[in-house]
C-alpha cells in the first residue's frame, strides 16, 4: 500500500496531480514519437501454423518489451502476408536487446518453423505521428 505522506496528491485525487500526470505523459509521448524508430517485419506463414506463430510471436515480443522495446503489433494482411512492427527508442537499444542472453528458444523455434518465407526487415524513422 502507498504511504499517504509520499503520494498525497494521488490519494486525494487532486486535479493538480491529474494535470501533472497529463503533462508528463504528453512529454513522454513527444519524446517517443520524435526519437524512436520502428522496424517492420514481413512473413508468409505455412498454412495451419498461424495460431502457433501468433502465440510464439507474443512470447518473444513480451520478452523484448522487458528489454526496452516500446511495444509491437502483429497484423494479418489481405495479401496473405503477416506484418509486425516494433517501436524502439533507437537502433542501439534494439541491437542491445537482441544481443543479450538468448530469447525464448522454444518460441523462436515455433516462429521459424511457421515461416514459409521471410522478407527483409525495414527500419523506419517517424516523420509525423498521429497514432493514439
């Protein structure tokens, strides 16, 4: 339980705290949108392996969030490909996350076995950001 003397505005539900939190959140979002990069991944999956891939991708992506990723999304497109993009504070942060101790070997194996064809990743720098 939080100590009232340490978080007095939070506990009282003060509008002042709400304003402070909103301002800090705006600053964080501006920093993320202006200094982050995104990496786009594309795959064609083997038929019947989609659910296993999705579960393995989720496991690996959750590990990467713990290593500094700003999050990721996985999409299935009308063209039959699966797309994922992950946001990172920088290329250096991304490289460090992948160069640390190995990620979940089982999940990586499932992903690899699910992929019929993999396409080169695309590193993207945001130039405008209206994503909520």
